C-alpha cells in the first residue's frame, strides 16, 4: 500500500492553463505539506495543512491554492500556469511531534510549455 | 527564521571512500534534525534523525551527531557504495510562531555520486 500517493506523476501543459495535482495519504497523519523542487534540487515549502487548517504559506503566488476536502487529502490547484512553474511538486504528510518523520509522495513533474 | 546550510555539491567519490557532508543550522528554539535521501526519480525518505543535543542518529552505515555548540549535524559514512548515489538533504523541524505549527525546513541538497 502506498502511504502518500500523488497523481498524476507527469503533467505537461500549456502556459495559461489551469491544472490540479492530487495527494492522498493513508497514514492517518494530521499534517500535510506541498513542496516545490526546482531543477537544482532545491526544496521550497509552499503550504502546510494541519487538521484542514492552513498553517504556512511561504509567499507563494496566489495562483497556487491548496484544497483539503478531508484530513487524508491535500490537492494543489494552479491557475494561469507560467513557464517558471515547471518543477517537481512533492506532497508529504507527518504525524504529531517535532521529531516525527515526514513521508513523501513520489512527486509530480510539471512541465509548462 | 530557521535555516539550514548544506555543503555544496556535487560530490564524487570512489567506492569504499569516506564521506562527509556538512550541515549547519540556525533556529530560534530547540529543533529536531534530520537527514533525508532522494534516489533518482523518487521522493525523499528519512535516513536518520536526532531530536536533542549530543544524540547520534544512524542508519545503513550513515551517522550524524547533533552538536548544539557548533549548530551542526554533519553526515558521515565510513565506506560508501555505488548504491549510495543520491541527493542528501539536511533538515530541521522547529515549532513555528504559531506554536503548534511545525515547519520542516530543508537545506539545498548535496548530490553524491559513487564510482565503482
């Protein structure tokens, strides 16, 4: 059973389009994250949800919006896609506790053309 | 705010060589420290962690010691293998300004390539 699953794995789309990436975790964790990884492997946190409440938003453009229909899901919606949005997006979940391990999905490679 | 500074890569070693990847951090509280590894085409997975000063995390021959006095958490392995080729990330977790918020902040990653 996959603990954190993301769909799709690959996404190629044109500039200006709107797209969504889905994330589901079956671990019962109450905190979920979205990270953006650029071509140099740098990881930038985008959003964090704790019990369906947004906790962190690191100056991400408002074209990006997280949606959490329930504790097990945290989807990422992106409007008006730009070339600079091309990256690998990772979803992760984590149980309570500062020393707890985060579990990552396999990533979604987004290419904007 | 919190930050993690990692040794820049890429690092290329021969099999059985000794590995050190340096990591230092800045945090306002008493963070937990982690090393994550990312194999090609995969997500990150936890390699080891330490939750308080002087703790040593270890896994698969890798070790790192939480040094509060030098704010460091350097990753070491005595003899690397080709299968260790991956990107390694140092990370810290601290309570955010909202108390219950737990940020997980990553360093820039270090690409390791081990040659046979």
